[in-house]
C-alpha cells in the first residue's frame, strides 16, 4: 500500500503514517520507477474500531533494524515465506505466533 492508501485505511493523515514509520510501528520499502514508499498491507488488522496497526510487528521491526537490516530488507523478510515458520513472518505474527517469529529473526544473525 502507498502511504496515502495506508493513511486512508487507518483514517489518519499522511504525516501520521510517516510518524508511524519513524517510530518503527510499521515498515515500508521503496519500489517502482519513482522510488515510492510501499507498506505491506498485512501490517494492518481489523480492530474494534476498524483497521489498526498489528501491535506485534513493531518489536520484530526493531529487532531486525538493530541487527543491521535496512527497511527494504525488513519489509521483504516480513512478507517472504519462511521455512522455519511454514508461512511468512507477517502471516505468523497475524496469527499470534510472536515468539516463533522473533526466534526466526534472531536466527538470521
């Protein structure tokens, strides 16, 4: 999702999405001809009041960033199927498998 699409889904401003990115609540990768930021849609979940950011993704993003991965690498890792997890790390986080995802992330380093 583009930054404006993400803002619309969360019903917040574009600057608030950029703040979520700065604070590592979500991650984005640059893609396309214009090198625009795209956020994996799987970072959003249905909450009581509509779409919200998946809470457990932040710790994983911070863990991977602290280990030296770029935002592009983190975004790719989150959405790529992982043999150890049997699904993508983002899908595993969405189904409540935070500890296995963090172990998989730590095994990268």
